[in-house]
């Protein structure tokens, strides 16, 4: 029984019995402190043994409950990956989910200026999952990283809710300037395989970045970007209620331009043939007139 009690000690208030669920958040806030998103908290003093259990609660989601966050992440996987069969499969076999768990812990330490420990956790996550997320990146809820190998997310990156990233996506910076130097992604953005988004730019809500695209400029909401460098193609008034995962039926502005050029070329060839025909007929008429004059 002693072992089982110690296993659930983090759910109990120090010096008392098991805490009620509705008091867990208030007790945690008192023991660990507030969790403001725009403030870097000072280094906390070393916690005594009876207070350490509350750290695990705070690592995974601030004021939100741990298991609530885990349920939301698992739901995001099931909503966007038809290959997911069970909760156990998601928990043990999805590197994107594992990378996000590591990142929540690393980000907690990063915000308290424990930079070395935060980077060490991030490095371990990179070794185990193939996903490199800087502990300073700010990531919303419902991020789904499919396959995950080769994904890179920079330090000052900001990602909204319900964003989907596929294999090989890079959210990187340009140059050596300080401050905000990585992209900001709005809600419901889908970034396809091997796409690269560079610099302090903003990708609006409900945008879709095609596979292999290189985006260097900000993108308005509700647009699709394809090509190298990325070209914007607006969606004509179609509202997107959630993340659109169609990566195949994307417009191709280069192909459309070539089609227009081919159409114009065909028209010019047709007109040229008509003019040549008229010129030949005029020459034939002139020759007949000359023959008639010679006969006369």
C-alpha cells in the first residue's frame, strides 16, 4: 500500500488526504505560483519533497489539468490521422505526440530561465523522436505533427491552435538578428511535407502551404501557397471551418500561366494561317489578272 500511495502523492495536498478535483487547480496555483504567458518567472527556490509532486502538474499545461491536455492531444491525432487505431497506439507509437510532451516540460523550464535543462530535454526529444522543437517556441493546443521526422521549429516561433505539420517542415529564421525572427502560424494552418517557412512572417488562419513550398513573405488568411518561392492563390470565398488536409488538389500558378501562354500561341498561329491564306489568294488573283492582260 505504501508504494501505491507514493504513486498518487502528486494528487494529494501536502499534510492532508486526497485533494478534491475542484480544489486541485487552486492548491497548485498557491504552491507553484501563477503562470502568465507573457512573463518570464524567476528561478524558483528548491522545493521540499512534499511540494515536488505539484511540479508535474504544472509542467504539462499551466493552469490546465494534465489529463485534459493529454485528451485534447490524443483527440487531435484521431481527428486528423485515419491510421490511428487506439489510444495506446497514440501514446506509445506517435513521435509527434511524444515531442509535444517533451516540449511542454522543456518550455516550463525555459520560462523559468533554466535554459540548459530546457535545451537538454529538447535535445533528448530530438534524439528520440526526430522532431526538433526549441524550448522557447510557443505552441497552442491541438498541434498534430504527422510522422515528424525532420521537423524543425525555431525559438521565437508561435503556433496557434489546431495546426498540422507534416514530415520535414522547417519553421526557421533568417540571418543572425535577435528578437522575433521565426514565423507565426495562425489557427487551422496546414503545412505539407518538406515545406519551409522562413523569417518573422505571419501565416494567417485557415492557410495551406503546399508540399515543398518556400514561403518568405506573410500570407493573408484563407490562402494557399505553392511553389518556390511561394506564390499565393486565394480561395474564392470558401470558408474553412476546420483544418483542410487535402494536399493533392492544390492550384498551380505556373501551370496556369503556361496554359495561358499556350492558348495565346495557338490563337496567334491560327491568325497567321488565316493571313497567309488571304495573302496567297490575293497573289493568285493578281496572277490571273496579269495573264488576262497578256492574252489581250
